[in-house]
């Protein structure tokens, strides 16, 4: 009898190990999945913060969900959507990988339409045409231009307050570098455009010369993460290389660093620290700006080694996704009774179902 009991326990143990081993690497499930959330890349700092808030909210509300990591691969995400539909998903919540064309988003719409599943895209914006293509589709994000406009205004004001300090070669003009997160992404495009344009407006109004891109041979006036992942590593590598030729010793130091997000900003700061700038307790800083108000950026700003960032409200984004998902599972439109969600200055587009959470300037606690 004892031997039989031991054998039974051994079999149960083996079965448990087998079940753990079968768990998909890109998948996390609580209970029987109904809401399926597709992230473009878990490694994206802002997206991972949204994910943390959203999953906390889902757990609190006892919402059954499955989360997927596309690891930056659109084809992987499309396969994940197919699998979710086969598994009986009731709502698809999608952080689309490919933003340069509508093809992938429309493919997901067609898959959802066939099963009459609601689709909520978030963060990485899809076009109005995508949302309009399906009555059960909505988008939750931000005003793509707003972050760039705010960042540019912040930069302009800060430069004017400290112009002599930041004009290291005393030529009356601030030279800059700019790191772009991804080609074809609307947020990256607008942040890159308006950060410089709005700063120049401030400088012009004060009779100062416009910002000067440090490398006259670069007609784009930015360097982009070739992998499209808005990464710390890309910005750090680019700036390390630039600082070999552009530095104070030869009179042409890069005097300003503009980044599309905080992860790139932290990479740029690491490169600057390697050559003696932006170190804690030392008054030898090159102003570096990002977007997102990530925990890392907040710490760097509080330590006095990063100039500022634009807050993209991850908690608010998650809160609105959860609200829209709840509506959708009840058969309501995504934004029904949205005025009760409690997000200040939230706006809804007039022509299509797109909700936008506002940005805020952040200089420190």
C-alpha cells in the first residue's frame, strides 16, 4: 500500500513538471484565458510598465487574461493572434509591432471580424482607416505630436535659462544630437520633428541662433535605432562613437542630447559619463532629454544628471485599457461611459474611436 501511494505521488510530480515545461515562453496566463493582450516587445521600458499596471488591475478585478510577447516580430504576433482566436479569445488587446503600414493591423481586424471579436489597439498608433474598418475596433494612446512639442518647449526654456553654461565653445549656437526610436512610427516622427522645431521657436523669440545638428554630413539630422526598438544600447553606441570626434578638446563638443524616449536617454548618459560628463555631484552636465518619465529617468533627474522628460502616463494607459476591455466583454462599445474613468484631460477623436491620454512635462519630484 505504501509503495502504491509513493508511486501515485511520483506520477503526480512528473505530470506537474511536464505541465510547467510545456508553458510557452511568450505567454503568461491567469485562469482560463478570455482577454488576450499582445505586446510588441516586453523589453520596451514604457510598454513593460503599462503591462505591469494592466496585469495588476486584471488580477485585482479577477479578469482572466493571456499575455503574449512578439519580441518585435510582426509575423510572430500574427501567429499569436491566430492561436488566441483558436483558444477562444473574447477580446483582442493589441500593441501592434509594425506601424509603418496598415497591413498587419488590417490583417488582425479581418481575423477578429470573422469571429466578431472586439479589438483594442493601444500605445503604437494605428491609422484612422484601420479603426474605421471595423465597428468593434478602438485605439487607446496619446496625441503623437504632443510629446515632441512639449519636449521642444522644455528644451528651449531650459537652454535660454542656462545658455552661457551650455554653449561650451561660446559660438552663440547650441549643437545637438538626436536619437530616434524607429522609422515609420508616428510618435517617433513627431517627437523628432517637434523637439527641434519648438526649441528653435523659443530660441528665435529670444534672438538666439537655431539649434545646430553636430554632424553636417547627416542630412536626416538624427540617428535611428536600426532595430526599431528605441533602445538604450543604440543611443549609447551612437554617442560613444560621436564623442571620439566631437568633444571639447577640439572645440566642437555636442552640447545637447535629445532622445525619443527615456531608455535612449539613459544610454546617452552612460556614454557621457564615460568621458567625464553627467556624473553625480559634479557640475559638468550636457543636458539630456527623454520621453516617458520611466523610473530610471525620474531617478536620473532627481540625481541632477538628466535634464527632463515628458511623462507618458503608463498607469492611466493601463486603466483605460482595462476600462475599455471591461466594456467590450459586456457587449458595450469600448468607450461607453468613458467620462467615469477618472483620467484628467482625456480626449476622444471626433471621427473615429480613438482615446488619447495627455502628456506632462517632468523636471523632477
